[in-house]
């Protein structure tokens, strides 16, 4: 199983320097597991790219359509009280933002408390460090 952080989903949707490496990881195993709020995080990132004039409005629409298509096939870890408690613990243990703590808590839940059995795909260095400390095998796709 591969748990995908939102940072690794964006290069599947728009062309970025990391896109070739991310597409290669996706090609190795297209069965994606994500946090339930991944769609919201991805739309937020895409809208920011448009506000920064790095995406045209038409490109934003195309990226959101690709996101919707991708989301039809992935598996989402739903919010549960246990996940909130894990996220609180993670915030106290690691230098994470709240959303990243929820991402990692969802990955822990998806792993059924066996993080060594799960690959976590991310482009976020801070999340990667915390995930490794929690026992995950982290995949950081190559950047061209």
C-alpha cells in the first residue's frame, strides 16, 4: 500500500519539476490511499497556483477535472476520533503543521499501526522526517 500526501498528488495534476518522478511512482502502484481532506488540500494548492499566475483559469479547471477523476479511484481514510488523538500526539512529537499531522495520522490508521508495511509518498521534507521517525518507508519522488 502507498499512502500519498497531497504534496505528491499536485504534480500528477499539473506540470511541475517533480512530475516525471511522481508519475513514475504512480506507475509503480496506482492504488492510492489518502487522507479524507486531500481533495480540499489539492484544490487549495491549485487555486494558489492560479492566484500566483502560475496556472491559467483553463489549466485550473483541467487540473480539478483530473483531480476529480483520480479521486474516484483512490481510497480515503475517513476522520475518526482515534485519528484526532494520533494527530495531537504527532503535533507534540514532531515539527508538523496541523494538516500534516492529520495526514500522518491517517497514514498510521491506514497502516493498521504497522507503518513499516506502508510506503508514504510525499514531497514535503518535514512530513517525510516525521513519517520516517514513525516507522514509515518514505518515498520522495525524484525532481528533474
